[in-house]
C-alpha cells in the first residue's frame, strides 16, 4: 500500500509529538521529584526546634528558619506552577496525537 505525502507528514508529526510528549513526561517526573524533596525539606524545617542549615555548592551555612521556610515555600509554588504548565502542554499534545491518529486510521480503512 502506498502512503500519500500528507499522510507521511502526519506520521512524522505524530513521531515528533510523541517524542515531545516523552520529553515532557521526563521533565514532569523531575519536577515532581524536586517538589517532593522541597515539601519534605519544608516539613522538616517546620518540625525542628534547632538551628537550620542550607547547603550552597559545597558549603553548609546556618540560616534563618523563617527565611528558609519562605524560600522553600516560593520554590514549592514555582514547581507547582511548572507542573501545571507541563500538564497543560501534555494534554494538548495528547489531544493533537489523538486527532492525527484518527485521521491516519481513516486513511487506512
């Protein structure tokens, strides 16, 4: 069976979308892991009654507990925003893939 040029282009577009979707999923997993670590750090900072330290490069520096909580809170918010953005793009890619797959399947029927 011969595939026309439009169908070949759609197949290539599907492959690109699938690769982009895969990359998004990897990014999402990395951000989710970072968010979990940030939430755990925030939880530990809130629980402790002792001094808190923060690691910068190879240095461990004593820091103000409230400033660290604020910093971790901002980081958590930023990560949540990034995850929301990635999820939105993931949904868009999935919808585009579904449309293209449907179009291609119609050609082969």
